[in-house]
């Protein structure tokens, strides 16, 4: 008997499920809090609990597959390691395109002469001395490097030279843009490389945590990781290209939703601690985003499911909006819920809340806390960051004690962005405890925090809520409203009608009137035709009201809280590679291969050479990943122009895909 183990690590919970391969049935599922900075603790707790529940032997586990929302959450929240970007042959203005400046967040850039043209010919020699000087000038806080050269997808020689030199000199991970995409568009490739480099340490830590515990248990099955398009890849590949795991968790949830419900046409909405991810399931398959995965403000060159990711989750920060009437807004920043913080640090949290409640005027920090996520105070901090960190040397502190001047607030933000600390404050999870929807953590602390929060004043000078219960109702209503907006946005965007501004339509007065079923002289109705599959640990608590508001069937499947982990083990391995053939001159065709361009005088021979190279590459990768029965497909996109009534070859793009189920080991 063989069992498949699926693990999903999210911002709040790590889930594990065991699937009996023979009966195709779930035999155990478990949840544990995601633990930072040591992810291994949460991973181990979830895996151990699932194995204990199923009473299976570790040797009977034939495959392990991992999905995660950590990469997605990091990009939405602007987190990740400090990196350096090396650009080759780009003008300085290129940094302002494709969102590259925002993605860099002030991290260092080394600009070098070099690069190639569209045909793969060198336009300038690579300036190696300038590279060495730039590397010498960097501080020790840089954790990884991104390298992007002009037309590197036509000739990657300069990128690979820079990569090898950085590895020799710095010994740090290096991401080359040509390794992530074969498409043109230098700034967008550079953006994708920057985000990949920023995520390397985080995803490597997660994979290592999982592998370490599997080895400890005696599980010898190979570890696979879910890619953003739902396919499985080896852990080794995920380490090199962590950017491909953005939307990994959501992609796994789509597979899990289909497997759990059997629905073929539905909107799938997965609410986690940090984000809500919405995707259309049509004819049993998720849609793939042809423009590349978009996460938060960034459009990458990563192929992934067409997912709309919003910074809205059970642990979203609660903000009071300006105006005479009190209003709320949730997200995009994730906080540790007060109920959870109080469970872990009861003396600090209850003491601070009790003192704040005893005062007539609430504390300026609103009952928030700062919790360090390090084993020891990190180095390479600027003076203000170091001042804040020193006050956390002995553990968590009230926000007003950790940050003592207005000038230190940006320093705290930088520490949060780098994943070194997390803020604890009021979240929808706290509201759910007060409302009696859940009872996982410290309800008494949540009630105190919401009582304090309710004392904040609107523009009219009135308290924003009468008490903790009223405050909880406002927060849950706001979560319902923002979730409805997410689903309507997806509905308008995927609808066959070409709606103008699908993102803005949910806020249109007619849309609001339609949801309210307005009927007077004019009758307005608005609803979804397709059902909604609600996934995530908190979907049972929130999504009933969402379905009612949208006038559609809301499906809340059993095991929907661990759908990501289920989807992780029901997917297939898929390896893909793309290459181009371009016209290099009259009667000459350039095949752009990994080792550089190769010229042919015959078009058919050029296409055949590229097809053979791509087929060999993906077949080898699929076999290395454990696929025995490989399905190989080749697609050709041929671009021609008509000259004097005759077709003339311009360019061809070939795509090879090797896929199949991973080999299931037997004991």
C-alpha cells in the first residue's frame, strides 16, 4: 500500500494530508501554525500529526509534494532578502520600466557595458573590471544577485560569465534572466530575475525544513514542489527558480478544489491569512495567464494560473478610513492576530491591553505589538534599525516601547519588509473569536483588543463602534464586502462581454444597487451565474454571507481547509522549454541555443535542430524528476510576412513540453 503526502505552508498555517493512492481517498489531514524563523517546527508538527492520525509507517509514503504561498505573500507584502542587480547593456532609463524601480526598493544596481543585439551578436565587450569593482563596493547585507543583459535570450554568454564570476567572488546565489524566460523584453526579464533572487533564501529554507524532517522520519520518497501553473517540479529546480512557485499555493488549491468537488465551471476563492486568491475553473481546467503571473503590483514573465491575488485574509491589518462616518479597510499587510500573540506571550499582551483599557484616551499605538523573528539580533542594520532591534533583544514589546520616535517608524517598516519582525494587531481572525465563529486562540485577548479598537474616533468625534461585539461585526462585514469585490472583479474580467474597467465595476453604483436587489421605478439585479468554491481555513466562517450577497451557490467542501495540500499530490510533473529561430540574413537562419546562436542555410534544418535541442532538454528534466511514461508535445508559432505575393520567414518560436505522473516508489 502506498500513501502520498501533501504539505502546504502558508502565512499562518502549515497543512499536511495523506492520500491513499489505491483508494484515492484522504486518510488524514492536520494543521499546525507556520513557525518563523524556523519553518521546520511547523512543518514537522503538521506532518507528524497527519502520520499519527493515519497510523501509517513512514516507509509506506511513496511521494511527498509541497506547495506554498510564502513566495506570493512575500511579493504582496514587499518582503524578501536584500539583493543586488547587475544590468548589462541597458540604459539607465530601463530601470524605470516594468515596475523594476519599485521592485528594487533601493537595493544596489551595478551597470555594465556589454550585451547583444536581436541576432545574438555582441554589441560591446563585457566590462569585467567594472563588475569586480562593483562587487567590492557592496556590503555584506546582500543575500543574492540578479543578472540581466540585453537580448540575453538570443545570446546568454554575458549573463553566464557574470554569474560564474559572482559565484566565485561572493559565493552567493545568482539568478540569470535568461534562465527564467526565453521572451524578449529586457526590463520585464530583469524584474522577474530580481524577484527570483529576493525569494531564494525563503524558499530554500522551506524546502530544507521539509527535507530535513522527512529524512529524520525515514521517508525516502522524493520531494516535489508545485509550480505556479499547477505542475510539479523537483525540489532542486524549485530552489533555483523560486519565482516559479509564486501562485504555487493557489495553483494547488485549484487542483484540490476540482478533486474535492467534481465541479467543472466555478470561481474558486481561497482565503488564507495574507491573501485571497480567485481563479476561474472552466471545463475542469484553470485558465493560464498569457501575460505572465501578476502578484500585487508586479507583472512577471512566470507562466502561472490566471489568478487574481488580493492582500485580503484572515490576518489582514484593520485600518480606519478618514471621514465623518467611521469606515474600515482591510489589508494588504498581514499582522499576527492579537488572539494568537496573547496565546504565545500572555503576560505582555494582557498586561498592555489592561493598562490601555484603564486609560480614558487610548494609547497611540492602538494596542499593537512588535514580535522579533530572529534567533539573535541581526547584523548589517542602519542606526535606527539597530535602535529598534536593540529594544527587542529580550523578546516582543509593545509598539510604543519598540518605536520611540517618529523617525524610527520607517526603520520598523524596513525590518518588517525584510521578514525580521512582525506586527501583532487587530485582524478579522480576532473579530471571528469575538463573534464566536472560531475558538482557536485567546478569545479574551481578542475581546480586549477590539474593545480598545472600538474607542477610536471617526471624523465626527464619535467612537467607531459601541463595543467589541459591534466592532467584530463591522470587521466581518468589511471582509465580506471586499471578498465580494474580489469575486466580482474576477467575474467581470472573465466574462465573455468585453467590460470596460472590470476592476472598477464592483464599485459602480449600479453594481451596488444590483447586489442590493434595488427595485422601485427601476429594478436592478446582479449575481454570479457560476457557483463559488470557498477554500481556506476560515472559509466556513466567512463565505456563507459572501454567497448570499452574490446570489450564487457557495460550495464549502469537506477538507476545503487543506485543499492546497490535496492539490499538491494530485498534480503532474511538467517540464517545458522555449526557443526561437530568427532570420539572420538572406538564406540564413539563426537558432538560439543555450550555448549561443548557431546558423543554418536551410529553414527546415534550423527548425529541426531547435526541436531536437528542446526535446532533449525537457525529456531529460522530466526523467530526472521521476517521470517514466513521458508525454512529449511540440508547438510551433511561425511568423511570416508576405513580400510580392510570397511568404518570407521572420521568426519561429518552438515550445516543448514533457509531462507525466511522477514515479511512485514502492517499499
